[in-house]
C-alpha cells in the first residue's frame, strides 16, 4: 500500500508523467483510516508541486468513493 510508480516522458517543450499509485484503504478501522490520512497528507503536496513542474496523469486505486453507488458493499 502506498505504492507509487512514475514514468517521465520529457522532450523539448513537453514534460509528462504517468503515475500509478495505490492509496491505502481506511475501511477496516480507525487505525487504518489514520494511516490513509497520513498518506494523503504526504501525497497531496507532492502532486501539487509536480503540477507546477509538468503535466501528469494519475492512475491507480485511490480507495475513495464519492457516492454509495461507487462501492460494492456500502
């Protein structure tokens, strides 16, 4: 969990990163939710800084559901 892989494609005038990331799940209890919050506190500034340097596409499993329909077992 918390895995992050980034591929960088740079050529004159273009900088692009493709990121695959697995965000921790917080669904199994309060301790796991706190681990997820710690990960989010670390990844957000990184992605914000990266956005200032290059374009990127973030792919992966972020373990965040917006609505009840987004989960198998709400």
